């Protein structure tokens, strides 16, 4: 690889970039991948494939969306929220990671300036706030700001920075990237000639999909808002890198009308390809006139633009990836090609039939996309160029379509001629051939046609049949072009019909063992020879050989729901679904007869560990004589010590919240507290918090008799403070008063509250009620933890099983000896349940020796 010396200079002179290759590859581990270099101007030699002047800088292309793209409907019958999935966000700045709507699920790679755009975009993907909920409210994100690098290219787009973003995403094993940024030509005063061109930025994007920077990464780009200015016309107004071939480009619609917005850029690209690929809501003509999402400073704001459309698709792609990994019992994620085929192959037509240069293949439809995954109508295929592959499809006579997507290998940044072409055809039961949609780039407003011929421009092809013959069809894919014999991934999706075969798809709740969940939600999709099943489906849960038949309810032909009891902690149950025809077993899921799932161990996942060193943004409001909030550190004071108030926390620190209630009319203990009731309220804890643990110190009636009406109260809210619910109360009795120095730890099971909602972010508040003079009430809390306990503490299945492994042997003896003489309430080693580990526990193990439970 050629090494070019780069000098870091800050200059407004428009730089150039070159695509450089050296076939010798000496000293390079990536010699097969040409590199992008910043150069002083256009030049050519045997190693330079292409040069171009720098593009304008990438900048912003800026709850209504959820209903418009059917995410609301999807999540109404199954809790698919993006759990255990992550996306990468490349944006104009950093996101406000501390925003409670993110619940600690967002991290910034660099400290870029946040103008609100990155926070809004990321919120559109994954906000958990009900009033501005994202498409995947349990998803995590890594945010990278796109700004000037060491070369000083603050006024231009450096394609190398895009390479860096893909490399960082791949290094974190993140395969979906959102880019609500683009080259805004009109805003920057550049020539309309830049619109529609391919170039180095698009080249980098296409290479990323093919795994050039570590793993294949599907990026989702906003189409841009160039039609806002009316300077370059309507068609052909998409700028690079949204002109890519292998990624997705998203235009904007009005969420309330379902029509393309007045600003969203149109295709085609300069070489005639379809862009955008699809559309999603990016504005609104009623109510607040935009898309509501998160803004910095714990606020919510409204913005409009294709910047808001792309994250809608990104969040949905993450949901499909989650479903894909849950259902087919595979550890392999869907390829970028498969996701493109699903997302573009299940859209809702909002304009003329078929694709067009305004809305691509149509508006995102998340519910239909999930159906394609669960019915087995979305496939990751591998096709060898120079060969033909065929699959059978069963149609009941309803309209259907078939979509394929693949990735091409461009030669360089200037040449966008397709190198590896696939052709798709559908053959009816009577032999009639149906061809893909095609558009005429020379007449971009004309509707698509389906005449005989091949599409040699696009890497997504779709065949639609309006009035199909009922029966078995053939889908035929042929590959030709560069590299005969090369295997490439191909995504395939059928919508409105089904691939032939009998199969069952199952989604079980991703976190079935959260404390407070007594049952696991299960959704089932079933086909018999390509026909949706309406009966003869059985489901069962098996635990320790005992089988429980589950009641199965049909939602619609081919889709069913049931609920399975959660197994005890640390134990494994199995779920099986079987399809019969006249008592003959046709199919079962999984294919080996059962699918196991284990309730999590009794370990806890710490969501927030709040030492209160900086009070973690706890609300502090106070006014004399009224219940209010005040946070303060306990200070060493002889007066306080004399009265027994601790001058440090349980861990030796002074990071505590002091809560007082008294009516002496005097400042108290030199702590600077007002003469009033005082209290403390938290910011939202993460979604999934089901247990609250904290240390507390509580003294009703300091120096005077305690009053039973002197109480320390803890409340919680799961609806952002609209309703507060008491979750615990320490009553002012003598048991809290002895010595006036003892800190105690308490654990509160939030699921016992009738208002508990595991899907919402809780907030907590602490305050006191006092009986009146001469009562002096003081309380302190410290080391507050919000946790997600995976399940209830394990209990022994039979006497003598001290470690919960369902058998009694030497390991149980060892478990007892390791905790000998310890106090232990509810732990499995306390076999006789008397609260202490000792001789009786060991004796019970020996009496049950070699037993199985």
C-alpha cells in the first residue's frame, strides 16, 4: 500500500481525496481494499484509481411514527423492544446520554457538541418515554459525532472519517448504523451537479455493507431535504453518500397523511438507480407539525426532516434482528442483504403501484416485516455467480410479491456500473413468467412497468403479482457478471404468499424471569405446506418430567399466542409446539422436540448504584412548613452527635441525603437545613428496575419519646410523576430508635406494588411525616441501588439439596461447610430454614445423600 505523507493544515481551500491501491500490498494487512487518502489536488498514477474534490460537510437532515409504520401494533401483541441489541449512531454531535428517556442505554464515543440533533435522532430510535417513545425502547446505542479531524477539514466531508465510524462500529460488533446526516448541497451553496453523483463517500458506505471494515454493517441514511429550496428541481436531488448502492436510503412522509413531504429528496441517481429505497415519517401537518423526540436537558422537542425518517427504519431493523435471533434458534444475525429485502419487500405502497423515485418501494411497515421473519418468508441465501437457484412459493390467490437484495462490488469511486447482477423471475403454475418492476430514469415521474427484460441498474429487485393463480409458483434467481463462481449473500423476502413447506416459528418473551413476571408470553406462527394453520396446534411446558398443556389462542390464520409458567429460579423448563393433522405429527418446534429456557440465577443486575456523591440530579425543593424536597450532606457537628445523629454514612462517607421534619423554629445541628419538612426525589431509574435497595437511618423523636405517627415514607411513580404510589413505610416506633446510631439496609420488591410496570422507568422519593411538637424527626438514606433481579431467590427442590442442582452429593456438603455458622435467611444452604448454617443442615444433607429431586 502506498504511504502518502499527510500534513495537518487548517484551511478553507477545498481539499481533494483519492482512492489509492497498490496490488503488491507490502506491509498491509488490507491490501485488497483500496484506501482513501487526502491529497493536495487531482493527480494520477498507476496506483490512483480515482480522485474528487471534497464534498460539503455532512450535516443534519432534519410517537407519531410508531402508529404510522405499525410498530405500535407489533408491540401490542408481543414485547419486542430491541433488548440485547445495539446500534451505532453517526451524527452531527453527541447525544445527551444522561437524558432519563435513554435510561443509561446510550454512550458517546467522543465529546462532541450537542445541538440537540443527535439526541433527537437517537431518541427516535430508542427513547423509552411514553410521550415520545422510540421504535425500539429497550435498544442501546453508541453515538459518534462527525466533525473536523486532524486535517482541519471542518468545511468538507472527509470520507476517511466515515471509514473510521464503520471500523469503530465493527470493532464493537454492531451491524446496524444510523446516519441522519448528508451532504446538503443547497444549504452550502454548491452546484446542483453534485446531486445524484456516486463518489468516494458512497463507495465507503457500500464497502462497509460487504464487511470491508471488520464485519458487514448495514447503514441507513437520510435521503436529504434538497427539495426545500426549489433550486435544483424535484427529481435527481439525492446527494452522496445517500446515493449508495448497497445500504438503505430513507425519504420522509407526513405521519398523519402517509404522503411524501414537500422537502424530501427524490431519485434517481445520476446512473438511473432507484433512490430512496423506502420512506418513513419525518414530519406532520397537524398538531405539533413534526416528530416528537428527546432533546438535551431532560426535555422533549419537535423536529422535521429525513433525519427523523432514517432512525425509524433503524429501530425497526434492530427489532427484526432481535426477532430473527430469538425465533430460528440461530446465533447468526440476518445479513444486511436480508434486512434490506425484508424492509423493502414488506412496505406499504403510498403512491403509484410499484416502486417510484419519490417513495422508493413504499412506506415502512414493521408488522408485515415481522410476519416475514416469523413465517419463514425471509431467507439468507448464498448464490454462486453463473448459476441459477429456484424455490417454491404457495399462493392462495391473494396478491403477493417477492423481493431480493444483494451487494455489489464497485470498481472505484467514479464507476457505479453494476459488477455483479442478479435477475429475479416468478413462474406461475401454468408457466407464465412475471418480471421485476422497472423505472425509466429519463422520465422519472412515469410509473413503474413490468415488461419483459432485466434490471441491470439496481441491487434490489421486486416482482409483484396482482391476481395470481392459486397453487405452487417458482421463484427463480440467476446471477451473472464479474467473478463467476463467487458466492455472495442474497436476501429474499416473500409478502402475501409463503415458501412451501411445513414449519413453526416461535417467539418467547426475551426476559421471562424478571421479578414480578409469573408467565412467559409466547407467540407462534405456523404453516402447513405453505398454508397458514387454523387448528391442530398444541403447546406444552415441561419441568422435571411434568408436562403442562398450554391453552393456545388463535390471533389470525397462522398466528397463535399462549402463556407458559415461569420456572423456579435457577431451573430449566422446556417449551414444545407441535402441529398435527388427523393425529399425525407434521411439524414441531424446535425440531428436536423442545426448546429450553432457564429462569435466571438469583444474581442481580445493578441498574443504578447511587452513592449520592453528586446527588445524581436528585430534585431539591424546600419551603417551610410544607412537604418538600431537600438534599444535604450530613456534617460533623457536636450538637448532632450529642443527639445521636450519625456524622457519616454507613461506608464512612458523608454522601447521604438527610430528610428532616420538625417544628422547633430553630436551624438544626448546624447542617444548614431550613426549619421545614425536607425530602428527596430521584431522576428516572432504568427500565427493568424491579428492586430498590438502600441504607437508611431513621430516628423519630430525637431526645423525646417516639411517636407512632412519625414515619419515613418511600414512594414510586411509573408514569413520570403523574401518580405516586407508596411502596414502603417505616413506622415511628421504638425499634428504630435504640442507640440512634445504627444504619440498616432494606430491600424493596417493587413488583408487589399494584402500579408496578416493568416496561417503564421508575422514579423514587423519600420524605417523613411527623406527629408535631415535641417530635423531632430525622432520617437519612445512602447507597441507593436500583436493580433488575432476574428471579426470586432459589429454594431447594428437596431436603438436603443445598446448592439447588436437583441432587444431593458432596457439593452440597461443601456448600454448607463454606457458610458454616453464618446467618442466612432464605438461602438454599439453610436446609432446615432456621436462619443459621450449622449441624442440622449438614445432617439433613447426609440423610438425603445421593437423592435426586
